[in-house]
């Protein structure tokens, strides 16, 4: 006979780290949307450009603007085309260096913000939620558990257990003996709260 405690089912099926990751991704997407497609053009970048005499001059030269467009479309071809023109080469190299530095710093800043969000999400967890998160992470490190959890039939069963919809699991287990093994594996991993009796 199989018994599943409703409270244990709900607690074992809550994956706070997944919810926190989804929330962080939504926040990041909203932030990117708020900044628009030119969100990468920060005041810091504009200041760097303004402080460089080479870049200042280049941004007012139509040839440099054309070269920048070509550089965005095909950097290798642009460098080949303008590599022999000293002022263009100097401009493109300075521009490429500033942009590489800028995007590197943007990536570092985003990574730091992401870590802060993750730490805040982790700090907001109760001890019980933290334990559930640790159990889930440990269980999902097992490839067999990951494969079982990914199966549509198992997902349907877990979904029914989670929502509290009554169903005849023993009948399904008699029809599919491998299902018992899979549910036992998930139970032993701590992902579901089921008790197996013989």
C-alpha cells in the first residue's frame, strides 16, 4: 500500500531555487526591456568616448561612422579595408578597445547583480525551504533522478499529487511496475513524500 502525506507532498514538491531563479530572470528581462535596445549605452561609455580625442574626432568624421557600421557587420572585413589608413585604423582600434572594456564591465556588473539577487533570495528562505532546496539540488545531481523527473508521465503524477487531485496511483503502479521503482527512487531522493509498504 502506498500513502502520501498531503503536507509532505506539498513541501517535497516546492522547489524554491527554481522559483527564485525564475523571479530573477523575470527581473533581469524587465530591466533589459526598461533600458531598451540601447541600454548598453551608459553614461560611463559616453564619458569614455568624450574623453578620448581619437574617438571624439572619429565620431564627427563621416568616414569613421561608415567604418563603425562596417565594423559591426563584418569586423574582419572592416579591419582589412581600413587597416592601411592610419587614422581609420587608430580610430577602429581605439573604438574596439573601449567597447570590449565596456561590455566586459557590463557583464561583470550584471553577474554581480545576479549574485546579489541570488543571495537575497537565499537569505529570504526559511530554514525548511533551505533544506528543501539542498535536498532538491542533491537529488537533481543524480542523472537517473533527472531523467525520471523529466518523464511526462512522472510529471503528470507529481502534478496530480501537488494539486491534491485524488487519483488511483496503486492501479497505475500495477499497470506499470517500473513506475514503482521510479517513484521509490524519487522518494529515496527526498523529492516526493511517499511511503512504500509491502
